[in-house]
C-alpha cells in the first residue's frame, strides 16, 4: 500500500501555494497571521482552511467530533437534492469503532445522561432540540499521532512531496492503471496499484478527477457533468452574544467549553418546525464569556448574585451561528485557465447561495430568538453585525463536489464510494456528502473511510 502526500513533514509555503484557487463567487477566509481563527497555531497557518502537509488539515483542526443525526440522511421534500442513499445505521458501527479506537467519550451514553435528558425535554417544549459533540483535549493531528506507526508498517510506504497531477486509465477507460505525480523540484513519479482511493478534501478530489482529462475530455466520473458541482460549506457568524436566562443559569455546567476533554452541546430548531417552515438545519453554539474584574466589581456593587459554572462567574455567552447550505448545481468548482507552479490548471471556486439559503437563515434567526427567550435560555444580541451570508465566513467544511448517489445521473460515487464508470477508483472524503448539516464533517469522513475499508476487505476476500 502506498500513501501519496503533496506536502512534507514540515509546513512549506511553496507547497501550500498549490492550494491557491480563483474565487468567482464568495471568497473563503485565507491566510492571515492576525486572524480570529486558530490563534493557537503558528502565524503561517492561521486562517487557512486547507493544509498541504503530512497529516493534511488535521494540522489546524480544533478536535470536535460529532455524529450526524439519523434525520440528516433522510430526504427532505422542501430541500432539493437532499437525502443520502445510505442511512445512519449504515455508519453507526463505524462511528462506534472509530470512537473506541481513538479514545473518544461515548456520545450515545452522553445523550442519555440525566442532566442532558432533562434539558432536552425542557427545550423540546419550546420547539428546540440539542445534540452533543466531543471535544478533545489535544486535537488529533494525524501525522503526530500515527506518523511513526505508518512509517513502521511493512505494508505501507509513505511518499511525501508528490502532488497527484493525473490519473491514467486503461483502454476501456474504466480502470485506473497509474497515478502521475510531480514535485516542485521537477521530479516525476508514476505509481501503479490495484485500487486507488482519493482521500483528499472536496476541492482536491474534484481537481484530480477534472484534471484527468487526457483520455476522457470532461474528466473521470464526469459523464453527467456532476464533478465539482453541489459544493457546500457551513457559513458561520461568530460575533453575537446571549444574555443568559434562568434555564441557561440552571444548566451552566452543561454549557461549559472547558476544561477539555469534554462533551459540549449545540442547539437548533426541532425537526417539526424545520418541516413546517421549510427550513434548513442551522445550529447555535454557546461559549461562556467569564466576568472581568471590573464586571465582577460592578455586579457586587449592584447586589446581584453571581452566575457560575465550574470555572468562574459568567458574564455572557458568545454565540456562534452555523448554517446549512442547500445543495445546488450552480455552487461549484471547476478548472480555471490559470496554471499553478506545476503547470497544471488551478481551481476556480464559485461558492454561491440560493434564495432558500437566505430566507431559511432569516426565518431561523427570528424563531430561535423567540424560542430561546420563551424557554428562558436567554436573549440574543447581534448589535450592528447580524448574520448575513455575504459577510459570514466559511467553516473550512468543504463538501459535496463528488456527491454520493444511487445512479450516475444523481452523483459521482455510488453507495460504496466508488466513482461511477470506474472499477477501482474510490473517494474517502466529505466530497461525497450529498448534504451537509451544520456540524463538523470529520467524524463522518472517518466513519465512511472505515466503511469503505470494510467493503474493500470483503471484496478482496470474495475475489480470492
């Protein structure tokens, strides 16, 4: 087995520059040493959403692990192109095995903890729902955690600094026979194998398929012009605040963000409301902001009691509002005319939204504001910067460019993540997500990869 990685052990800006894209629509956040994002990282990584380095984007990830919910896989009549061709139960065993192997907390047990059950019931009476995610103390960095083990494995060879430039097919154009790679130093490499898995992000996966066009002019898997289409991310707003009400005060311990590792919760409108109002799934995260000395002094002067969690007295909550984007063909990535440093075409990204995206977000904010107040969770304050899709940032959750479908007319890969029209080419990535509710996709990527591994193992055994 051979693992081909564009980056090297250490971060190299010249290799990172191969990630540069041309924005035709809304821009993504980019490298910014003064960025709000990733302040704990070295300046050269702050604000970036994709990293070309051994370990990939896990090198900047914050370490939040969350299942998708069962309803996330179901088709919603009011959301075009929604629904997965697999179900939550198809991934559950893989979620569980990954959580056990990685040493995560048990999300299913957490959902049944008495405090969580009680809070869920109280907010359900007001048309709200909540779900939990596990936040690691130290985010899993693939190269740090597994790098040495990967190097020691006798059946694995890791090749660094090799950027895939094209997949070569046999005469039938149905089987990948070779992978062409290049380095910035001018070296060329051809890799051959029985099975090829594209385990890259939504951008890079689409680029490789589209750039493999010397035998198929439109690229591999693109017979129905679907490669690169249905691109989605999670626009997010992070400057709002919540003045806590009595229910938030009662469950302050459940709303903590520290110390880690720990379980945290997020909120959304319940499924009935989403269906009745024809809304997408938008989610709120609440982060405690603790009192400063002057605030504490002023509170004591006014004779008000302290509102505390296990860490300190709470002043307010920072509100992060994360939105689901409706999948549509016009939001896409494609090959641009401009070449990169390897002489290959860059990607052009046209990240755009629909009227449904805008209307759903506006209506959701109004309903959440009313229901949070009604449930006594608190009062929102957005000031002069209310959530707006045009000004919100991406969440570095690129999805959908090689979506999963039952037929080639519906997607780029089948239910086993095999690229339609090929015999031995697979995708292990959020690129295959047909829809992306407002959560971190990482756990689902890992579950899909494990499911794919099980499929390939079973296929190998049957063919022996």
